[in-house]
C-alpha cells in the first residue's frame, strides 16, 4: 500500500495490485448470482429485537445503460433512540460507483442528528464528487470534495462493499490479506485504505437448522475517529447470515435459512449440420413437385381459355419474332407492345429489327 501527498486532497491511499486484479477478473456469471435480497433482524445482547436490516442487489436502467442498484435499509433503536441508515448506490459490474446516496439519522430528543452524503461520478470533468451535509439540532454544516478519477481506482464505498463481499464469499480465495481497496472518508475528504481479512468459518444455528458460514472482516480507517470494523458471515452462495459492528452491543442475523442460489449451468446448443436437399430422389418432395406443377398448368390453361385475346396476342408476337428474327428480342418486345399503349407516341413495331 502506497501513501502519497497532495496539497489539495491530503494523503491518498492506493489500492493494491491484488485488489485491482480481483476486480478485473469479475465475470458476468459471478454478478448474476449476486442478484437477490437479504433480510436480517437486529437483536440486542439479551436477544431483544431492535430493528431490521435489508440488502438487495438488482439490475436497473440508468442513463441509457444497465447497471446494478444496491439498496440498503437499516432501522431500529439503540437505548430506545431511533436510528437508521439508507444507502442507494448505482454500480457497474466492475464495482465502479456511478452514484451513491447515503442517509443516516439518530433521533435524540432536541439533539437530532442527520447525515446526508452524495457521491457521484462526473464524466464531463473526469472527477468523483462528494457532497456532505450534517444537521444537528438547528445547525447544518455542508462540505464538498472532488477527486480526479485517476486517484480512486479500486474505490469501494458503503454500497459497493456489499457487492464485493458477496463476490468474496462465493470466491475460492482463502486469504484476503493483500486485498487492499480504498474508501473515502466524507468528513475529512481523504482517501483511506479499506482492508479485508478472512475469518475462521463458524457454525450458526438458525431456528432448528445449523449452517456453516464463511467470515469476512472489513476494516476502514478514519481521520476523526478510531478505525471501524465489521465482521460479516456468509453462506457459500453469498447470502449474508450475520453482521456485527465491532464495539456495538447489537447483532444482525437471519431468522430463516434463505433458499440457496445455484449457479445456472449453460448447456451448449446442439449444432445441426445442413444436409443437401435432393428433392428428385425424395419420393414425398418429388410427389409434391409434380402435384404443384399440374396445378399450375391447369390454372394457366384455364386462364387462356377464358381470355382468348391473350393467347392471340402472344401468338402474333411470336410470329413477328420468328419473321423479323431481331438480335435484341427484349428491345423488339418493347417496340412491339408499346404500339398498344394509349400514352406513348406511335412508333414502328419493327424499330429494333429494321435493317439499315
């Protein structure tokens, strides 16, 4: 991990090459198996229900493109004080964050705290913009920060982190020690490392069932506070079973074992070689040909019987052709039949068969 100085932004952490390689190797099928919803309840140490946590990832249309919508909603009570967090993030399959809205609130009587953070990628200026508004009581503080796109390669926000962890849980990686991503501290406007660590598998009891869960620890540094650490446990298909913020007295966990997400097996389409069609040797096709031929002939003869003028006109034409023997029969036919036109001027029927 490299730290470099910048007078405008402050110290900037950079993502490790292993983290960037992991992002580069994300496959379309990996993303398809991450599109589902997790529902957990938040309980206290004495197993009292305090709130709910839902995390969903789905495909949506955004500015003419198809991206991933990551939505997180957490609400409940801590010491009888209502708290909540809502995250709405639009992310590409390579974890590129296009836009994210992050709202947090703590409703302490007469001292309500509300934080709103908007992160957005600006393709016109090739920058990533962060706007922060903190309201506490009657006071509101606003801040904004801007980062060159080149400085945020390997960025993982609170929204895209949830997609990343689902991918990690389903991967065959056993150790995340070298996976160092970066994150933005909205309070200070600085970029810090976001590190991941593999935890030992644990057995979790859900109702009457026992499941084995894979553990992932995320650690995020901060300029104004101690590092924040979360421990999350996942089924091997990416379903979140338990989430703990280290130092918090509450735990979020599932009440029902979710239906396992199976990776679809794409069967190869059979290839049918094109066989040559020899209708003359095929009895059924040859019979159909003869039947169609007789039908057409009968129709033609019927038409000529009902329209003797047509047959007379054709006989006269062929007689002229045989008499004049023109080199260009098509032009001769044009001259001949133009003489019957009421629109075209009169001309010789023998124009293209006359000798000079």
